[in-house]
């Protein structure tokens, strides 16, 4: 699936919830289901700066696509990371770099997060885009 198709799928899922408490519950469920990250990858280097919670991302390039893993000490943040992984995992570096993320605004995620969590979300997206850029350069050298 393309990044755009995955985003449309997520938007459809969120439309089905009546209020934000249900959406938060869904994020918590996604966070609980995320397998997490091995402790060897929970390093300062993989720590996302700008989050009030601790959240780590790790990515590798495998067979031309980016594989992303994440973990957090806050369950809602872990749920947000799970959504981002769903959108970006197994995509090409170029697709990640050029992705137009519209689902975040369309499901109302940014406006329903605290300012510090919203900053953390922006930092997570920025880090994933940086992975795309770095792996794209690696592939083209």
C-alpha cells in the first residue's frame, strides 16, 4: 500500500469513533499492541528530542525499503508512534521524503494533543523524514 492509501485507511478508522475519548482509547490500544524496541536500541542516539516522554525510533534500510521500530514510556505516545510506523514502515526512502502527511490534521490528532505531545509528534515525523533522506542518499551513492 502507498503512504496515501494507508493514511486514508487510518482516517476511515478514526471517523468511526464518536468522541475523542474513544480515539484516545484506540491510541492506547495501538500503543499496547506495538511490540516495542529492544533495549539495545533504546539509546540516546535513538531518543527523539522534543518529546516530554521518552520515545525511541530505530530504522534500517532493507531490500530498498525502510524498516522502522519504536518504543515509548508513555502509552499514548507509543500509540502515536504505532500510527506513524503503520504509515511509513516498508516504504521507500523517496516515498518517505516526499510524503504529504494529511491524516494527522484530518483525524484531529494535533489539535487534541497537549502542546508538548504535539511538539513530540512533529519531532517524530521529522526524524522519520530524516531517515528517508539519509537512506535515499545512501542508496544513490
